[in-house]
């Protein structure tokens, strides 16, 4: 069975493909020769994931899913949330985004935060949502060279090191994205064959 991932991100697509039995073939928007960005105008992760999956379902009428992720910081009323990629401006600069977070938390003792991913899956006329979450804290400085986004300032609970100090394999044991994907995979295996 082919399932469309409503994204152009080949790395994410590869990761998800690797988690699925070989009967499931993940195709991306690039395989559909679609090179535009689908608007993400909702104010929740679930809303944005649904917008992207519904866009694909309506346009191509194929089984599809999409994801939306971000960082929520308790002391900042769950900012940056859906604005995680462009928190410090539209240029999507990871370093500037992290600097803004560190600046806003300068005198803050509550460093609690979490990463969340919501996946929206549309298949057999049904729409399903799967959420993955990892709790942790925001460090006072950046550390580590792996990963992307806010990884250098985020420490998953109880581990004493940042996501950026872990290689992909180690991060995947705790990753919000992996946790959401695992739930979708479980659903697909139990419900489609
Ligand atoms: P996306 O929806 O997966 O593209 O994530 C949106 C933004 O959230 C990214 O551009 C990053 O700034 C942030 N983000 C999401 N997942 C992670 C992660 O695993 N590590 C660090 N930052 C992340």
C-alpha cells in the first residue's frame, strides 16, 4: 500500500519508512511532482497537521498523513509552539530562535518544556490523530553538535545531556516524532492488513 507523506522532507520520510513493514511504501509530495508549501495557518499542531493531510486527501484522493511539531515552554505560556520554526523571524534561523528563548528565560527558574509532534492520518475515509511528546528542561546555554532546531538547549528529563549531544539513534529513543510515528505504525499494522 502506498501512503503519501504530505511533506517534502526526505529525511523524515526515510525515518518513517524505516519504521514500517515493507508492505507500506511512503511517497512524498516530491513523488507527486508537487513543489509548493502547503499553508500551515492553524494555531495548534493538530490543526496544522490536519490542514496538510486534508489538502493532499482532497487533491489526490490517496491515503496520506502529515506531521507538525514544535517546542512548548511552560514559563512562556507554551511559546514558541506552532511558531517554533520562525520564532525569531521568518528567516527560520535555529541559532536566533534559540537565542530568543534563552533571552526570554534569562531570569526564569521554571525551565520546564516539552517537544510535541502530532500526526494526522487520513485513510479509508477515517481521520486519525497521533501525538508524541517528550518532557524536559531548557538549558542556560547551547551544547552539542547533532540534530537541528532547538536540540542544543533541550535536555530530555533525567538524562543530563541535550538532544544535540545524542546521535540520531540515541535521540530516537526519546524523540516526540518517533513516539508519534510508532503509534501511527501500530495503527496501520493492526487496521490495514
Ligand atoms: P516540524 O513541524 O517538524 O517541521 O518542526 C517545526 C519546528 O519545530 C522546527 O523547525 C524546529 O525549530 C522545531 N523542532 C521540531 N522538532 C524538533 C526536534 O526534534 N529538535 C529540535 N527542534 C525541533
